[in-house]
C-alpha cells in the first residue's frame, strides 16, 4: 500500500468521522466507523462464542474485539497496519502489533483462532492469497472466523480509494469483496475443513477449521 493511503482512515478513527471506499466504477461503499469504535454488539457476540484463545485479530482497528475477548479472559493480540488503530488499541492496555499480516507474525502456526472481521477478507485484494497466509498462522486444530460480504455470490477484486462526503481522496489500493459461496470454494481448495456459516444482524460469518 502506498505511503499516505491510510491517512483518511486514521483521521476517521481519531474523529469518528464518516468514511467510505470509492471503487473505479464510481460506487461508494460506506464503512461503519461508528460501530468499529463502539463496544461489541449482539451480532459481534456470535463471533466471540467461536473463539478459543489465544486469538489473533487481523485488521483489529481500534480494538473492539481485542477488548471484548480480554474482558472474557481470552488472550488476544490485535494486528493492523494503521498506526492510529494500533495506538487506540494499546491505549486501552491491550496488545497490538503494527504489522502487515503478510509480514512475519509472532506465534506463526500456533494460533487457535484468527479473526477477519468487518470486511477484512478484502485485505490485499486477493482473498485466495490471504486465506492461504492465514492458514499458515493457525495451529493444526485452529479455526479462522471470517465476516463475508452480504451478497453470498460476491467475488470482486477492486482498486479503491478512501472517500469522505462522496469525494475520493488519497491513492488507490487493492481491496476485495467475498461472499460466503466463493469463500467456501477458495477455502476448500486450500485444504480448510468443513465450513460453519451463520447470519446475525444482517451480517454473515463463516468459521473454517484449518
């Protein structure tokens, strides 16, 4: 990702301001910054029920899952490439690492649970590569929990920019949208186990055994 690409995102985390993603075809995809800054909600709780610690939260943002799991006595580490996200998580006394998921990660091959929430299956714009990378992070009996796109058939690799008030800002970066059906296909091809899918609060999730 180009230098400065994350500045709009970091500004929104600091100010709770609106933010979206603007695709090349003109679509603007709203990002729920307010929900990310808030405590976990009832829908998020369905994800917490799937977690066995220690947990690695990839793209942890301001740390709502890290905080909620810590409150339940489940050791969790946040991972993010945005300095503000990591700072906000650490400010709560919680562990977070400023690093890409594709860089060396502490505990590789030993994580019982890895989370990809809030559209983070889109990280890097190549879900197949991301799923393969996460599989290398998981323990032999580990589990990946993914939030998928609301459209079960969605399978898009996008070039996007951040957007504020409908106006694109900053450089372009790669992102992806992936629904439950293509996710299951990609995961099976990589050797993941039988998926367990559920919906709650208008959102869809999949739990995949390594």
